[in-house]
């Protein structure tokens, strides 16, 4: 199993209490920490503009700006977004941004891409909120534009949603064959079909039963399209709250809820912790987390991306994960 780590950027209220002027330093230092530790193959940020569990006035730093900044301040670790919302940027422009960032990084960019879902920020930023079918159609056409741009240096498509006419994307990314594409989402009819057609990686649920079912559906799409299911690395994201004892895990969860409550209110904070963290396969003692991830590895999970919600304030959970979880699963 391979491992990536999320860098706090504010989206999940994971920079609360840190002066905005100091937040880049926190993010940079955590990125450089991951860069220096070969346990981590990649670092990740989210492509969102408004915080969760509720929109607040707390900072949320923009994903592709951070990609360029991390490209210039790290040297080894790979750089991804989980995941870029296709409709937030014209795909030819996005191809150009990503190719430039790949050049800056020395060929270390990963392209996480999806249809987008956070209605509040869509509407607030003037994108409307098209039906799921249109968002998925934009994803399909946009990935084709990215693929053309990164393999040929230009893109042409007269699509339903996007029209580009010999859009030049030069220089090409440094990575041979273009930037690896991670199609994120578990939609069974369209998203997994797009993944089967274009992706080198997928990213969907870490629930074991659902992971197995969606893997089977991905395999069926690959069979119909004539693509190689075994060549696609399946990944999942996990919120990780880890400690030596169950009592310490509970204390970390209580501390997280209290911190979230300062910005989102007690009710929102409790609901978020209960629904997003307490249900995660990554919450528990090292032995519990290893047991759950081993089961998923046996089902075909090849890549774990871990989010440590307290990492801007305390790296002891990361250190424990590095010491006891990663070696057991590599």
C-alpha cells in the first residue's frame, strides 16, 4: 500500500485559531515535513472555497495556488488535489496551469479531478449548480481536453459543454504521457465509466462493502471499454484520529469537536465529528487502524490518503501513524 497525506488548508476548519498571516508557514512546514519523510509518497489539498461543516469566514486557501507554492518549496513528494472540480476552471486553462505547475515541481503533479458537489460554494461563486448529469458531462469532456493537451500539446473539442479550437498547451508537462489522472467519485454509471476510460487512479469510498462493490462495477466498465482494470490504482481518503489507547482517541475527538465548535457552533461540530470522523476506518488505536486497512488492502485498495485534523497544531498522530501503521501495510 502507498500513502499520501493531506495538508491543512482551512477547508475543514483545520487552521482555526492560527492568524491568516501565519497559515502559509504552517502549511509549508507540514509539506516540507512530508517531503523529508519517504513514508509519504504524496501530499494533497482539497479544491474548495467555503468551509465545512458550514460556510464560515474562516480561511480556505485555494488549491492550485498551493500546488504551485508546494512545487517550489518541496523537492521529492508528489503533489495532488482531491479533487479539482472540473467546472471551476475552463479545462484548457486548467491543463495549462497544471502543466506549468508540473514544470515548477520537476514532474511531480497528480491531477485529481471530479464533477464537484458543494452547492453553496458553486452558487456563491456564480457557477450556478447544474444538475448532476451536466456536471458529469463537463467532467467527461474536460478530462478528454486534459488528456489531449498533455499528450499532444494542444486540444480541440466541439463538445456539448466545452469548445476548444487548437488550444496550445506548451510546454508539455515533464511527465512522459502527461500528468497522472485520478478520477474521484463513486458514481456507478458515469463517474466510474470515466475512470475506466481515462484514469490511472480512482478515489472512492473506504467503506469495505461499498469499496468492493464499486470495484466490481469499475471492472465491468473496464471490460466493456477494453481497458485494463488491473492497471488502475484504487485509492481512498481516510480521516485519521489515532492514539495509543481508545481513551486517548476519545479525547482527541472531543478536542476536535471543541475546536470546530468555535467556528461552526456546537451542533454543527458534533454532527460533523459523529458523521465524518467516528465512522472513519482511520479512527482508533494503531492496531485497529492496521486491521481495517489490511482488510481494504486485501480487497484491492492500493493507496491510502490520510487526513489528520489536528496536524496544524500537533503532529503526534502523524508520528504514530508513521511509526506503527505504515510499516505494517507497506
